[in-house]
């Protein structure tokens, strides 16, 4: 069993990585950190002159990564010291009007002070950079990371010096066919350093990772493990849960792992009472504090059971877009605003689409009692037969699970959204599903499928991925992309699987403040009627265990070009980008109130 756990959560390296790249520091916010957020200098480099010479050969020297000090005796054609600055975390599209539509390379630079210590390592951690990041410290390459929504870190101890240091990041958000996501997507491709940047100072031998959860097999027990960054045996560690009067001393084995099992009967986390316990992971020179909840999630036939009780997931889909300012969301304040609206809607669940959201969002949702669907951006038409594309998707899935495995609020790992049927797709996704289950068998697996259209008003869900998921989820847009609002009355649904059903998306667009006839698109009355007819139809779907309408708030999308209505916004939000609730919001709120009463 121990060998299996080690294999499940060990860091996997895919493709070519720099030697300094290391497994993620779990719970980065609880480490001894130097905060590198704030003003960074930046240079827009559409031709990548700072990285390639004029023959498109990567520069070994004289690149922007060297951060040379400008003077008039040498030919240096850049100068971070006199360049514009940008607040980090952020995105360049919303911060610099010239870069609203820009996709390409931007260089970022920041100075910081550091005091070297022979007993301490310096770990440079990025919450996320979209999409391809090359990181340099004091002019030397620390490493490269591909993927726009997952964290990464490098051991930069040997690159740091006493006193003044600098970090330079080359960020490239150009879309490519073989990327994850690929070139075609329905959200804004926000470029930049979009989440927190920290320099963690940790002991040379430090706690790299840990798992604390209810024991999967035996009631009345909390179990888990702690892992050091090196294969160091006989190290004394402890796990403490003061409120439960627990303090367990454990010792590492030859692999640097220490396992524990503790008899305990914690109050279980629920949306109504989202109980979290202070947990402290310690060794002689290190303390890591966390807040962890305990719950069970499982399915039985067509039911979802939370702590053994049947539950209906009253949800909403959310993009990681900031309310009011319409840029990339990243802060605790952004998360609280968005999730407070979800709670006002009557939600006990949020679908965080279509990629892993920032840690603030996950932690605040958990505190508020919101169950979470967390997803990787295997979206629409991926390069199904490209091994590197699969490796990229699996790496992002790994990092999502790795970062959030101690977050009890997450109940569903989603591996894809609206992918076209086919043998290559089935092979790709089945491998992802099996990989997700190997990494974490304590949560449910799902994906957003599509329904087979029929002319006789009988809608049949047929997807070969049904055998790999715990919950059958699908997107449907009756009244918008198909049929009329009135056609909802005649629709029948055939879902031939003995599994719970979630309608992961439905909805239609309305410009907030535009009013008119309920049979005319784009106004609030049409969207309101769409929600009325769809929710009445949902009451006839056997095995329906949850819904997550598309979407909480209007969000930017380059696909949405209708002037004076969309203006590069997807207007399917129940709330406008300015925070004003549309009429459909209240339809959904009332339906959720009925569902809450029904499932008491």
C-alpha cells in the first residue's frame, strides 16, 4: 500500500525540464516567503529580439535575460530600468491598452534583496504564468514551464547572491495547435504572470508534500503521509490537530516518507457547516500550517452522497475573470466577490471552468461551504494523437491534483470539456481518467460531454467515456444553440447509464439592461424565459443530481464580436461584468430554493 501511495503522489517529469525544476512545494502560502508581487518592469517583444538573433538562433548572451545596464558606450537596445512597469500578478491585456488583443512575448523583470544562508534553500515559486515561461535569475536560466494555469517552482539556491538579485521572465502566450488548450477557445487568452510570485526560504531538508484526510477504508480514522524533499531516513516529524487533541510523532523511512493513522471522529465538512481544522505539519526547523476539512464523497446508483447523505449539486460555472475590471482574477478579494454572488444564488457547488483556478478561489470556496468541480483545459479539439500534447495534459492534471489534494471542498476532478467523439479522443481521455484515479481515489471523476441531437425530441447521451467517469455530465443549450425556449416542453432525455447526472452547462446570452419581448434574443426577458423553461424540463430528467448553468458573470471572449451587444464579451452571465444581476438570476435562485427544501 505504501508503495502505491508513493507512486500515486510522486512528482512525474514529462518532456524536457531543467535540472533545477523540483516538485511543487505544497501549501506555498504557509512557507517562509519573500513576496515578489508588485511592480515589475516589462518590455513587449513581438519579434522575440531578446531571445533570438536575426537568424532565429537562441541567444547565448546579450539577450534580455541578462538585464544589462544601459550605457551609451555599448550597443544595448533594451533597458528595463526605464521601461514601463506593471502590477504583478495581472495580465497585460487589461493593464496596457496597447496589448488588449496582443498574443506573443513580453519580458518581465524585478529586483529583490536576498541574504544567503548555508542552511537554507531558495525556491522560486510561480502560481501561474500564461503560457510558456522561461525564468532567469541573475542572468542564468532557472528553467522553463509550459501551461497557463498550474503552479511551478525552481530551486534557485545556486543562482542567488548576497544582496541585490534580479529575476527575468520571458512570457509567451501565443496559441498553438498542439497546446493544452489548443488554438480555439471561448475565453480570453490573458497573457502574463497571472498569480503570486514568491521566493520560499526552506531548510535544506524540508517538508515537500503531505496528505491528511479521512481514511478511505476505515471509519473513525484520519490517515496520510508526509514527504521530505530527499530520501532521508529517521527524521522525526509530527502532525497535529489541536482541536481534536491530536499530536502524532512519526519517523521517515529510507525514501523520506512518513505514514500515519490516527483514531479520530472529526465533525464532517458540509456546505451548511463547512468545518475546517487547524493542522500543523512540523519538524525541528519547520512548521507548516493548514486548514483541512474532512468529508466523504461517493456515488450510489444515480445518487451523489456527501458524508453518506444524498445531495443535489446546486451549482454555477465560473471563469477566472475579475469582477468589475474584467481582467484575470487572482486575489482573495476577487474570489470572495465571485463566490459571495454564488452563495446569493443559492449554490452549494461551483464549477471552476475550464482550467485549474488560483488557490485563493479554491480555499475561499471551501471556507464558504461550496463543493468544487476542478478542470483541466482539455477543451474542444485537442491534438489527440500527439504524445507531447497528452504529456502536457497529464502534467497539468497531475499538478492540479498535487496542489489541491488536501482541499476537501473539491469533490470532482474533470478531465475535459465538449470534446468530439472518436477513437483517438477516447484513448486520450481514458488514459487521463485512469491517471486521475491513480493520483487520487478519494474524489469523483467527470467531464463535460455533449448530447447526441435528435429530430424526434428524444435526446440520447451516448459517450464511450461513460465507463471511466463516476458522474455523467453534459452541456446542452436548448433555447440558444438549438431549438427555442418553447421546445423544452417537448424534450425527452435518455441517459442509459446507472450513474448520477449533472448538466454541466446550459444558458443563453442577454445584455444586462436590454429589455424586450421574451421571444426575441439578447434581452433579459428572453434569457429569463430560457431559464424558466429549462428548469421545468430538468425536473423530468431521471437521475439528475446537479446543474451548473453557464455562467455566473459575463466574461471576455474574442469569439463574441456582435457590436453593441457582445463587444467581445460572452453575455451568458447571470450577472453583468459590472456586477448587476439579470432577471434570470432570480429564476435560478428560486429553483435552487426549491431544490434545497427538497433535499433537506
